[in-house]
C-alpha cells in the first residue's frame, strides 16, 4: 500500500465537496474491487471517500411495479431478502451467486455497477431489466449507463443512490462461472415483460451488452427455435486464459436457449 487520505462523510453534500477538493479521489463502497486494485498498485487515489456513514444509501423497497435497491445494500442482503425473493427471484439468485460469503457481506449493488467490471453480475440484471440508476444528480436509464470496460455515464462527483428495477413477468439469470472467483465467464440475464423481451450478457465482452436480435425474435415467437443461428450483433467477444471468443459465443447460445425454456409459459 501507499499513503492516502481517508474520509468518512455523513451526507451526500459532504461527499461531493470532498470529491471536488481532490485531484484524484475515489468513492469507497464495499471495496471488493478497489482495495485489491490499490494493493496491486493498479489504482493509486490520493483520497478515499467512504460512503458507509452516509444515510439513506442502503435498504430494499418493493413496490407494485418495481424493486428499489439502495446503492450501499450488500449482495448478502439482496440474496437473503424475502421481499426480493418473492418480487424478483432472479435478482436474489444472482446476488447469492456473487463471489464468496465474505464478498457478499461487504460488496454492494451500487459499487458493482459503478465499477462496471466486464465479468460482474449486476450489470446484466440492470441492463436486462431496463433498470433506472438514481444518482445524487439525476436518473439514468440502463441503456445509457454502461459505456465500456470500467466506464459508465457517471460524471465526476456523481454518486449512485439507488437502482430501480422494473418487475417483469418472469426473469432468469444463468451463469457459467470461473470456479475460483465466481466471476462470470458468461452470465446471461433474460427478462420477459408483457410486451417486450430483454436479454443482457456479462463476462463475454469488454462491457455488458444486449442481444437485440434474440430479443426481437423472441418478442415475435417465444420459442427456443426462434433464436437458433441468429447473429449476436456487432460485439467483440473476449478471448483470454479462461475461454476463447468462440467458446463464449457457444456459451451465450446455450444459456440463451436454457433461459427461454425457463421463462416459457
């Protein structure tokens, strides 16, 4: 490690003030990605602003048409919430499959999507469900939020307050995971609404993305045969020590077919 300044503000106003006073400041939520990056000297901020003492950033609220998750709500709380399990079980299942017990007790929903790791699980749910990201300044639609690898639409000093997930008719998250880290080699979240199908893929490309051709085909005929042989779209799939691009493409097709079967009437 190296020397850095640590602050623990007690309001969003304090957070924005502190972030504006440092040339290189980072927000600390769960720290499950940031702290390892700092240990490896991949990130070297001069200031860490810890959000844990800021009120109103955690909690779960279920309404008739949506589920709202506070940004500082842990994966464990989402995974074990009876309200989430009833209203949006695919989201509870997703949260329960993140990392290990220690990560789930510390990692947060807002931290996950703000970090925008290509292999993180939450971005797939956010994009497939068409969620709204509520920040300290505005509301951002999921389709406008994820811009690339570790890159989002958040502006300097802007903090995620909550994530508002619409409630679909049915949804499912299927993940082919790295056995050591539990990160997604490919993770596919499919959501079926009254007039729309949305499918998002994580782990396979530099950033989470939607399968628009699959969505259109399933919107017309919700059947596994409707998506066989369809192109994935203009996306550069990753090849690394875990899987080649060709292997990931096959996984996407397999998981998409299984998701269709899981969501069929």
